[in-house]
């Protein structure tokens, strides 16, 4: 079991899941924008998640490989120059940011989970993040690289074995999948909320893997994730999760008043 994972799991026992702002405070501000990340930090979030794609020699913070859903533009990312991309409105007058701009904004105030979405993102991400760590302004463990494309994680580990990694898994997550994840040498597995079961969490923890679940926006989802022992939840609404977490701490971890018992074996 990696030391960082075992320490994390021990610390999380019987505690509320850590709140990770999914693409920033994306339920309140345009996703993956500086405005969204700034609000998440103002709310008191200690961990953010974002997505990176490669465009030329730059990493841009964008989930999709097209710009249609999140901007006033149309077309595939690969067909844009950086200058044209930066002219687009990503919501509320925001531009699609560079990863470096997010690092400058956050400046060590929160952990950043960087999902490697596009091809060719591992090496430049490692370069930027290790350079940031070398400044001394970011504590160790400030960055976590994640991806559904596990070969990108292997590349990142080869380049910078000191950077924490997390494997994203879709659909059902059984023992075989967890074994495969553990062999990657990652510290965590990120799974969808429909795949989250007490048994999955238990089996992952036995293999030294933290379990982080996406995307949890409703109270009943959060309470279920807390009950089955997940380590963190990704949410579009960090203001909600932080409030629920504070309530749970005030009650000593008790369930919501009047809530029916929930379980998921």
C-alpha cells in the first residue's frame, strides 16, 4: 500500500468525504473558468478538479474536444489556433483558461486534480506541475493527475514518479478492475456514483486505494457516499457539500434529521 494512500485512508475513517469542486464551482459559474475556480476557493474548497486538452504547445482547460457546449463558438478544438480559441466566450465573458493561468490563480491555496483528457497531455502537464512544485509555493501532494486513458498515467509516472495519480474507471468496478488499477501504482480510483457500493469501497481500501466519486450534487447522494465510506466526492455544488459536511461534523457524523436509513451493499 502506498504510504500516502494508507495515511489518507486512515485519516478518512468515519469522516465526511472531502469536497472536490468539479470544474470549479460549476453549478454556479461557467465550468472550467477562472471565475468558477475563484468562487470555489472563496467558498472554502480545499480541492479543485479540472480537465486539460492540448492545443499546440499549450494546455487549455476544457472538458470536450469541441467548443460548442461550453462557449459561443463552434467546431473541434484541433481546428482552432490558440488566439482564436481565446477569443471565444466561455460564459459570463470568461475565456478558456490555460492551465498555467489556473496555477497562477490558485497559488497553492487548494489541491488541483488535473484530468488528462486529450492525447499528448501527460508530458506537458508533468512539466508544468513539477515546475510549480519546484518554486516551493505548493506543498507536496498539491497535484493529482487522473485519466480514463491509463497509458497517460503510466507515461506521467515514468516522467515524475513523485506525482500522485488516480485512475478513472467507468461502469461497473469489480475486483478485477480494482486489481488492474492497483497494479498501475496509483493512489486512488475515481468512479461514478452509480458504481459506488460499500463492497467496492471496501475492496479498494484493502488494496490501498482511496475512492473518489463523481458527480455528487444531491443531499441523498452525499449521505449515501458518506455512509459507504468514500474518501472524496466531486461536486458541481461545493457550497452544498461543504454545508452538509459541516452539519455532519456538528452532529458527530450522524445522519440527517428525519432521514431514512440508506445502505448499498
